[in-house]
């Protein structure tokens, strides 16, 4: 999806940028032919007028766009809730959208945002090559990434988690309980620098603490079928514990174990990223690697509001929040160590 600018419209129509702006605002004296040509060009290029550049923003709109991959994912629901609450306390309304892990859907929502009077946006970005994200940057709209970053876009401030502390603590705990083979579900298809970093961290830490054969990694996409196939493959590899980089993986795994008559924490130990409410309601409670979601949301909002209020362009700041392992009943002694 290409994002046209007012300059693109002017060049294709063969008129000045000023002429395009005046025609779109019903100003100036132009022939009917020129007006029709400009409006036709706008439609052909899919140009979305940027309210920030139109000079109609006499004051802040006090509205911020929030974009996450999947509001059904409990982690992203908690993240949005944290950010929305922080923004509300600061007097801001929110426009919330989901990308469904799809770049085109992400860009479609960004198109909508660009047509609104928003003061800025907080985005969990999808994909390394998003015309929508680049359009936000080109228009100098205050923008912050949370949870994920995009390779090559270091100029965008971000707040992400550092997976190493939490993974190291989790794997070391499993080692002390006698586990020697730990499974891990990777998600390379997401194209996320930060999700991929979890796999890198797990391989390095498991290799160091458990030995060469300690890490058992299977990749899957975000579909239920692929997730189930990956989990089945890991169970066939005689892993006695699993670390899930994505909370939906853990939920699917626990359901699969129940279907097979296996006990969580007894037959297989389970650790998952994300401190979601469902994990505390399960029996046994699920051990987690917390990304400190509330703090991530708070810092993301803090950074965005600082950029909105800045009188001049601020240097990008990239923050990393250390993950924390929380041991619960889903982690037990390895079967062979009893």
C-alpha cells in the first residue's frame, strides 16, 4: 500500500501544492476543469489529507491512536488497558485498532488515523516494510513503538522488554529441578525483532546451562493448526519442560496436555511469557516471565506525551525493561529426577 502525499497529487495533476490545498478546502479561484482534475487525482492516488499539515489544528485534539496486533491476546489487552488508563488520566481520548499480525490491515488503520485529528500514536509494529509506519514518520507525527521495534527504524523511540533476565532465571530454575531438555516454540513468521530475540536468548542460555542438547526449538506461525503441530512435535522430542514465548502457545499447550491426560507441573513443566490473569486462575497456576506490562504501557505513554509537548524534535530514546521470572505450580521436579 502506497501512501500518497500532497506533493504527489500536485505533481501528477500538474499544479502547485498550494493549488491542491486550496481546492481541497474550497478556497481560491480555479476553473471547474482544474478542480475536477485535482479531485480525480486525489481519488486515484488514495491521498489522505493530513489534518496536522492543513493548518486547521488550532489546538491539540487530545486524541492518541493505539495499534496492537490482536486485542484478543490477553497480553495486548492488558497493554492497551494500561496505556488507555494512563492517557485518560492525562486528559487524552484513544482510537484503538488491531493489525491481526497483517501489514495491510495495519496500514489500513494508519490511513484512518492520518485522516483524524490525532496528536500522536503508540504502535506495536507489524512487519519490517510497512508504508503506513513510514508515512507516520515522514509526517513527523509523534510516534512510539512498544513491545516490538522495526529493524532500520532506530529513529522511532521505543519501550521493549529485555528477555535475557527472565529466561535465564527460568531455565536455571528448571535445571535445578532436574530438567535437561526444554522445549521452545519460536515465531519467526511474525518478523518481530523482539520475539526473535527471545528465541536467541533461549538458545544461548539453554546451551550454557543445559548443554548442547538442552534446547529443543520448533517454529510455527500464528494459526491454531501450526501451533498445535509445533507443540505435538515438541512433546515427541522428550522435553520435560516447555517455555512459551507467546501466551497463546501456553494456553494451547495446557489444553493439549489435558486432552492427553497429562498433568501440568507433574508430567510436563510449563513456563510462559506474559503475566495474564488466566494463568493465575488455572490450577496449577502457570509460571510466567513477566514483561512488566503496566510499566511498559506507562513508559510508552510517558515518552509519547513528551514528544507531543516538545517544542523541537527530540532524540529517539530506546528503553528496555528487564523481564522477571515468577515461579508457580506449573513448574515441578523433572520426572526422571524423582
